C-alpha cells in the first residue's frame, strides 16, 4: 500500500501528529514524513522563483 505526499501533508494540515500518522500507517517512518515536508518546501521554493 502506498500513501502520497499530498495525503501526508493533508493529514498534518488537518492536525494529525506525526505519531498518529505513524500509528495509522506503520510502514511509514518519521524520515518519510520529514521527506514529505522537505519536498513540499522545495516545491514551494521553486514555484516562487518562477
């Protein structure tokens, strides 16, 4: 089963903690969540440059 970056960001934005996400999706790691946040920040940075 896969979860998208968008899904992880939506869960965080809705108020779920990292611990709740990790509990609901045990195949994810804390590093996976941080990678999603890093991806979103990098994407935002690139959109601002245009």
